[in-house]
C-alpha cells in the first residue's frame, strides 16, 4: 500500500469504460466529478504516434501547440498569456509567480499575504500545501496565509444555505472588509479561491456576486487567482468560470489568473495551465529573464492529446447537457424531501452538473457502504470546521454522472443514490445527532 492510501481500503482496478470501474470487487459506476471528463474520450493509439514519446515543452513551436494555446486563450483572456505546467499544483505556483512579477513592478509593500477559504485544496507542493486548508492551517516558512471562515464559528455547524446572490451578503466579503478596515488586508495581497470548492463551506457563488467580489478586490489592489483544477476543463460542465462571468455581464470583473488542470486531458496525461490576464501576462513579458518553467507542460504529445480531448468534450457537452441538468434537478428536488425528514442532519447544494451532500463525517461510512452495495462510487472529501468548544468534521459527497452515460442509466444511478441516502439515514446509530454537534 502506498502511503497516500494510508488507513484507506484500496481496490485494484483492471479497467474503466463509460464511467464504470472494473475490479475484483465487481463493477462500480463512478459518479464523482472526475467522471465528467475522464470518460468522454477514447485515447488515440499510443504505439507509433507522437504520444509514444515525451518531448520537452520549451525551445520549439508547432502547429498543434499554437492551435491549442490560442483556443484556450480565446475562451478566457484573448490578450493574456499562458504558463504551462504538468500538475495542478505546479500551475498554481506558476500563477502565484506571475502575479508576484506584477506585484514587484507595482512596488507594493513587502510581506504580502495569501487569503484562502477554509476547506479549499490548492495542491500538495511545498508552497501550495500552505494554501490548502481542509485540515486547518499548515505553516510554510516565509509564506503568510490567512484563512477565511464562511460558516459561523460562534454557533453549532449548519450546512450552507443557497449560494449568495449578492457579494455583500457573503461572509467572505465581510471578512475581507473587516480585514481591510483593520489594516491586515493590504494592497498587493492575494485572494485564492476555488470556483466550485470540493470541501469548502459554500459550494458555488452566483456569477454576479463573484464578479462584484473580484471588482472590490481589484479596486483595492488585491490580486485574485481562481483555482479550477477540480472544476475547469469541462469537469463541471464549463471550460472556465471566466465564460460564466462574461455571460452574466460583458463588463464583469475577471480574476488576474485562473488555473485549469486534469480536465485538459481527461486525467490521461499530465498537463495544466495558468491562464493570465492581459496585465499579468504583460508584466511577465517585460521581464528580461524567461518565465519559470514547471516540468514538461505543453509538449507536442500533450498538445496533440489535449486538442483531441477538447473537441470530444465540447461535442459531448452540447449533446447531453440540458437533459442531464433536468435529471439532476429532479434528483435534487427528491433529495431535499429526504433532507427535510432528516431534520437538518445533512445539507444539499447543486449545480446543473453536480449534487453535493454535506454531512457529519461519522455518517460518511454508512452512506458510502450503501452506495457501494448498489454499485456506485463517488468522490468524498472531509473538512474540519471550528465551532464553540471544538470542531465539526464534515464529509462532502460529489455526485456528478458522466456525460457519456445514457439518460436512462443516469436516472437509475441517481435514484440508487437517493435510496442509499435513505438507507444511511435509517441507520440512526451511524448519524451524529445534529442538535448536539
């Protein structure tokens, strides 16, 4: 057993097709967000093709690399730039580095801080570990990180209500405003957010609220980076949050950088990118030294595969998105009926592609066992939230059926998930009493 799976049961997989894991334990339908991208493609044959060789990303150009980079920039920052990396963690560091280049040009005071939401995960490199707050604050010498709590730490934990439609109603805005008035949030600081936090308190901000928050930061010289490694590249139905912001308003404020990762190649090849705004990209170009490189990045092999994946993803999304959204909305409605019967023991958040359950960590095994008995699997993450006299350990289940799953099977899978939730609730001994949390 590898150390990353310490204390976890591990299943050996022999195959995966159309969202189904095949293992010695039988077949499991992958309902996690990863399935959204990872099952949309059939990889080109590797033998005898460009994909059979790993080539360096720097020092030469090609039509495939130009085509792919220009395609992504056109969807995000047409006059901006791209820093390519292999892992999502590397790309987060690339974005932080690029923003720091502009920070240096602007001559802001030393000692900048990074502001993050509790429950966020931004990677596992030496630097990004400090930004990841699922298990609290991790100290890295020379890096100052401030954690914003979006739940009320003075009261028992309650699942988040619907996402704020006005940024002034959000706890993150009030935390930043208070910090600004107290002088701890200063020009040159960075705010790093996930567009759809896997284990954060608030699942997703409405576009107008997020745009207003970004505009507030920009007016005060606060840099903003949106981490979309877990959500972008069509993993949650859209390529990036930038498109969503622009659809809400042509004049919407945009972040200084976004980071996209696994979805670019459906998790089949190591590729990620930090897409930079025009202002940040221009600052990088003005440097005499070449930009930092982060491992292989956009090699010829990566560009060839990523272009193939991109076209498969865009076609599949347009074919099935509306129908899937209706099925998920119906499932969410039924789950909310179960939620009311549970007397607040769990919470539901949803988007057109995903249903997320927030429940006590002690309950997660009962639900996961019930799902497995029905041949279902999904991503489950945990976060500890401070509450008076201790902490509330919460589990977050992400149900995000693959886009290439037939509508009838998607509906059956959602109904099976709902039945699993009911089964887990019936095991009252497995659930933490909400009132005493």
